[in-house]
């Protein structure tokens, strides 16, 4: 079989069907959730675009890191890494468009930022956020990220396909290109995570959020590469890639999974221990809602426990069926991870949130009145004022209960069907969940990602015949865990 990938009409048709399913998913999300359709629709677009853009970025990072490290093991799959960046042709600019449309009030994802911009400046921290999120500065940054990602993707794909890579001068240029990308990637990747994801809740912050994002879609990129290598081998491509190369990819997937877990625990433990309101608010919102508490630990189990139990064994990393299943599972697991960051704040039922806090305050008044009555009865013979005051408060409480009687019945099941018994705290509703709509949208974005990947892959030979490390990579026959 030729070394040039043939992007067949059948494969294109299947990917277009996947993209059509994604469009149906967007329509489903918009029509089936009228109470919060805009926020849920745009949350899906943001989460999926950011996720697959991160995978494309990491593909170029893998090539740049291997080049700087004088690595030779990855040469046979280098074109796979580079072709992952095909999604960057649209991903970065979709993200920039989401920010622009948010500032134009088309959606409400970044309403928290707009509130900061319009609130009176009261603290130095507030002043810094007002400057950082100045609309022109904010939008300009995101467009710069998109332009740099697209430019490096185009040039790196072109450069590493050159036929004169054994020329010492060209070889030196490859090192300079890789170093330039690493610097650009370190700056834009972290800043983009702040501008696009952390800013959904601008009062919350994490000093290692950029690293956390890097680790999460890094795991997804290794997993995606493994699946694509297995798929291409099933079609007869990559004949020189063997279980040893897949084993190397599996070791990197396992290592990044442990790295992600370390960052997850580090972020959670430090913020819990410090107990700073700006930091703990993130966890309080999610742990106070049963659905998101479940998805947080679901992501932790899938992304840490599975690699630890199954991928730590050498034989499993060399078994195409096991490593393939694990890779697919981790792609889903890290999507759930980004779901937990992207969907919560925009889909919060703030109206019910205010009612919840009002009820809590009312209960505090009743408790205070009861205590006051007991204290007054014990210390004075004139108990009538206290009694009258308690009676007035009780009357007010009954009025509030009657006013919200219809709402109370609906809230007994909580948000997304979560049960709340009598006497328990009322659940603050959030309209977000991973439902059939989210699955359909994910399939659509996956189809678009794969379409751009295969179109990029078909432009040049899969094996870089002129790479100076090609022979070394072909001789890899034994690896150790």
C-alpha cells in the first residue's frame, strides 16, 4: 500500500454524518431546554471547541518536545501528531468568536466578567481584573492566540515535510522552530485557559490552572493518537509501526494520567486547606450539587483509577484492544473533566439561588425569634412583647411558605431529578448535565476534528522518509515498562 493516506469518499461521508449528528444535537439542546437554551447551547460549543483545540495544540507540542530532546522513537507517528493540529484552522477562531459574541450579549457565558466591568472598583484586585478584561484587550488576546496557533500549525506541517532535513542547516532550523513553538505554547496555552475557561467564574482563580488544562487535553491527545494509529494500521498503513511504538505511546498516556491526578489533587487540597472564599467557591458550588459532585468523582475515577489499574501493566499497553478501549475511555473522561469546568457557572439558576438564600435568611430570623422568646420568658415577667414579636415573625414565615408552596413541591426533586426530603436544605438548580444532546454535540465535533485530521494527513506521505532519526525509530523492537 502507498504511504500516502487516501481520504476516501466513504470516510468523508461517515464524518459528514457525524457532523450532521452534532448539528442535530445543537438543535436538540436549544429546543429541549427552553429555560436555559442559550447558555446550554453555547456551553456545548465552548467546551467541545476548547477540548479539541487543546488536543490539536498538544500534537504540535509532542513534535516540538521530541525534536528538542533529540528523540527518535516518535518519527513514524510524527505525521499523526502534526495532523492533529488540523482542527486549529477553525478552533482558535471559533473560541475568539465566542468571546466577541459574549461581549455583544448574544449569549451569557461571560456575564460574570461583564458584571465586574460595570461594578464600582473597590479593591486593587478588582482594578486588575477590570484592566485584564477590558473588551478590546481581551478580544485582541484571543485573536492573537488563534493566529499564532494557525500560523505555527501551517508552518510546522510544511517544514517537517521537507526533503532536505538531513542538511545540518535545516536540522538546526528545526531545533529553533521547536523552541519557538514551546515558548509560544507555554504563554498562549496558559493565558487562553484563563481567558476562555477560568473567566466563566471570574471571582475564582487557580495558580496552576494552565498546567491543569495542559495535562487534561494532553492525556486526550495521547489517547487520540493511539486510537488513530490503531485505526490506520487496520487499513494497512504504518506497516513499520509495531506494538513497541504503541507501548511507548501507552507509557506517555499513563504518565500524563498520573501527572493530571497530581495536579487535580494539588489544586483541590491547597484550596480546601487555605479556605480562601475566592478559591473554595468553585468546590462549594459543585459539591453542593449532587450531579456535579458525581461527575467530578466520575472524571477522577476514569482518568486516574483506570490507568493506574489497567495501564500500569506492560502487557496491556502492548495489547491493541485493551489500550484502544482505555484510550477511548480516557477521551470521554477528560471531556467530563472539561464539562465540570465549563457548564456549571453559565447554567446556574440564579433566580432560584436568590430564593434559596432568602429562605435561609428567613429561617435564621425564625431561629433568632425563638431564642429571643425563650430568653425573654426566663429573664422578665413581661413576656407579651416577645410573644407578639414571635407571632409576627411566624405570620410572615407562613406568608412566605404559602407564596412559595407551588415552588417547594417542584424543588423536592431538586435539579436534574435529585431528591430532597422534607427538612433537608433546598437544592439550588443547575440546568447542565451530560444528556443525549451533549453526546450528539460531542459526536459532531469529533467528526469535524477527524475530518480536518484526515484531510491534513492526506496532503503528505505518512512516513517522513527524510528524517535523520527514521532508521533509529524503525529499529525499535524492545521496550521496558
